[in-house]
C-alpha cells in the first residue's frame, strides 16, 4: 500500500477483523496495551475495539507526553512566567495542562504572563534572538520523538552565543516507562492489569529503532509489535500479537517496517547523547518516580539549562482527588470509570491531563463517543 486511504479501507479492515476472530481462541484471554497515545486515538476514532472479539481487550498505556507531565513540572514553568518575567514558549497542548491553584499556562497568560505557543523548538530560539533584552525559556516536553529538535536548538544556541535563551527540559524515555509498568505490583503481583503484549510506539521507534524492545520480549516474555498509527496498521498489529500469544512466543515484530529500522535514526541518537544525559529519577503523572526515565541537559550546556540558570527546585504535587488520570495512565481504569469524565471534566474544561491532549485517553473517548469500548480487567 502506498497511499493513506489504503490504510483506512473499510473492506480491508473487515478482512483483518475476520482473521482476528478466526484465530482468537475462545478459551483464551488476550490483553494488549497500546503504549502510545496515537494508537489510543486511532482505536477510538475508527472504532477498532468494537471490531474485536470480546476476549481481546485493549488497555491504554501512559504514552502521551502531555498526560504524563506531573503538576510540579508545570508549576515550575508557570512560576518562571509569572514571577521571573520570562517569555515562556511551549507546544499548544502543554498550555492547557492543569497545575496547582487552578492554574495552567494559558490561565497564567490571562493573568499577564508572557506565555507563547510555538510550533517548533526553533521558534523559541528565534524569539530569543529577536528579544535580546528578555529571557526566553522553552518548556520542552515529549518522548524520544521530540528530543532531537530540542538537542539541536541547544547546540545552536551555544554555537551562536544566545545567552538569553534556555530550556526547561522534561523529555522522558519510553522503554523505562514500559519497564516500570511491567515491574509494578498491579501487573506482577496483583494481576489487576493483565498484559499479554504491547503495541509498540511508532514515531518513537523511528528514532530509537526496534532493538530497545528486545529486553521486554526476552526478560518479561511479553511480545511487542511496533505498529503504525493508521487503523489497518493497528489491526494488523493486534493480529500479529494474537498469533504470538497462540504460538507461546515473545519476540519483537515490526509492522511499521516502512519507517522503523532495528537501529533507528543514528544521527538523531548521536545528537541527543551529545546534549543530554540520564536523570537518576523523574516523576511521571500516574506512575510516580521512575528511575532513569528522563533526560537532563549536560553540564557543557549549563548556561542554557533553565533549572540551573534560575535555580529551580522541583516539588511533587498530588493530582485532584477525584481525577482518575493516574489510574487510567497505568491501565487500571478506563475513562468512563472516572466520576468527572464528560461532566465536570471535558476538553473545554479539563480537570486532568488525560482530557487535554487529543492523544489522551479521556479526550479520545470523549471526542469519538467511545465510552464503553475499552475494557479493563479489575481485581
């Protein structure tokens, strides 16, 4: 297939669905976690869960960088904008993530903070060059997909001597989060979240390749199928996982071979390693502290590190007591299980991060009316 409409063909989707139904064993339960929010969006938008047999369950993972951003990190950005008078730049979805005291970056902007939405990391650096009398901070979030552009602007800022520019780095790493989920009590001991395999991220894997997932297949005996974001990609990935479960195998397969290679983008990986190093620990919303799951800026670039430049100190902040984002990000609950979902909490007035981004589970379910499609096994 060459064109996008071919990956959305209804007849082909029904054909794959019939294959899944024919190969699924009635006495076997199949529980697959799609880690990436892009897959969650596709499953909701195209009604994929409704085409699967009842014993094939899709479980949402924490794979939306906006969703896993903890309140304390957003608070740091807000304080920079409100108290330090910086020009705070970030991506659009990040501006709406709820923070402490009923604030968000967009609400801080309404209070007079200079918060600006940018389409790329380079836009923030351009602003710094255009306003040499102002401090400009880029609030950088995302998985491995958006890390190389941030590394590039840090390298460029240093090379061009742009001293009024810095980055508040909140880039996180996919494999560490998957490991944390597999090691959690909910998966290992309690059995609250049975996981028989993973739909592996697409864009992330373009950068890091398929090799980092070998560990999950070998160590945890969990099959991984790296899958594209189109509906036929997702359905083919589910079929491949079903076949692995039936065969009792656990290997890494690459459905998204048109874009993903085993080694990934080596040039991007080299750039990232030159600019960033591992943090010993980083808090994820819903997962808590996850060891070696995020990046920090190397000392050579300290002059462009907002945490060092402004002497920032992180403080953890609990989520809203009634918000179930944390449980949804861990796969323990589904969006409709939250009392706030669709009433107090909507995309126009989000109470939790899962309702902010289009890739968030709650936003995807709300937008496409998939309130009952995804089942989660409860203890």
